[in-house]
């Protein structure tokens, strides 16, 4: 009897060992490809039918030359304009600087800090502070537009000591797979391409709660690009926040000093809101800085470079 039991254990061990060998030598169909083998996009959970617009890459190539038919070489002399050109001097009218409330200015500072994180995330992909700033971008936008009623508040995102990202050296990119701790996990990637940095992050929580953030911004200089922040609650209702930035210069305090900011939003009830801001702006109640007189006593300008 003991010999029969021993033979059974040995046979079971051989069967398990053979199964592991066949699994290692067979085709790997469950693993996701790296960024070098293709684009990685986490599959949506059941019940979500939201299609995001495609991300158009920035093009640094010069525009194509005009066709031969539009060049002045092939235009007959009778069709050319021979009138003398007279410059028109327009009167210099000062541009009115809009005045905003302190609450709106605070929202602008917060959302600009979150959007600037898209540039620094590729250098510190394992930073919990950087990822939390991106996670709250949609909520800040909803508060700016007045769409924060019953807005799904995501759980706090924590990073454990054993969480690691996958690095793709061919693209200098970082990829997340079940990154994070507790009940909020992150999947997606951040990838710089030439003069732009692309971000596609999905935060999956309990039940059907989900946050999908996608952005495309310039890597250096003024911020130019767009972003999407979609939030789902446990019932599958979706809040959509999206916006675009055009040549936005950001000061140290987070308030832009130039450029354009456009933010759009929609809640599950169908209400749509839009906010269009042109910088610079003035904050209501804040005193303006005193202007120093840089003129000589004779009325000439004085250089402050070597003073």
C-alpha cells in the first residue's frame, strides 16, 4: 500500500513538471506587449462605451511648398497687383486685462500645477505625489465649471515600496501595470516623443469607479496641448472634463502670465459648461505691484542691468 501511494505521488509530480515545461515553451498570449512592440491601452471594463478622440502628434516638419500654379512666376503681368503699398499705422489701444475672483484664480493655479506634472512625470514615474496631482485634475476642472455636484471622489492613491514601473529604453517611456496599493490601481503609460510628451493613465477603483486621464503637451517652453479627464462613479455615470492650452507661460505661484486656457465639461445630466480664459489676468482684491521709476532726471531711460 505504501508503495502504491509513493508511485502515485511520483506520477503526479512528473505530470505537474511536464505541464510547467509545456507552458513555458508554448506561446505567451496573456502578457501585454511593451511600448516598443505597439501601443498599450488598458481594455475598458464591461458596460463602458466611451470612445476618446485620437491623439494627433505634433508635427515639426516645415509646411509643403505651394503648387506651381500658385507661384508668382506663372502669373501673367496683367493679373499682378501693381498698386503701391502704403503701410497703415493703427492706433495703439491698450488691451483690457480681465479681473477674476480669488476663488477662480485659485482653481487656475491648482489645475496648472496638475497639468505641469505631465512634463515631470516621465522623470519621476514612481512618485505618488506626481500621480495624485494628475488624479485630481478632473475634480478641479469640475469645480471650476460648477459641475462638482455628486462628482465621484476617487480613493486616495498610495504607492507601496514594492511597486515598480516598466521602463522601455527604446522610447525612454514608463509603463504602469497594476501600479499602486489598496483599492486604486493604475495602468497606462507616459511616453515622450520628440518635442511632446504623451500620457495615458487609467485609475481603476472598486466597483465601477474609474478615472481615465489622457494628455499631450510640449516638453519645453510654453505649455501647448490638450488633456482629457473622465470620471465614472459606481453607477456608471460619467463626468467628462477636457481642455486645451495655447502658449501658456506659468509663473512660480502657478498663475499663468500669458496664453489661452479653454476648459469644457459635461455631467451625466447633460449639462455642458465652458470656460475660456486669456492671460494675463488680475485677481480681485490683490494690490498691484508698485512700478519703479526708471527714468533719469532729464527724462531719459536708465538701464538697470548694472545697478
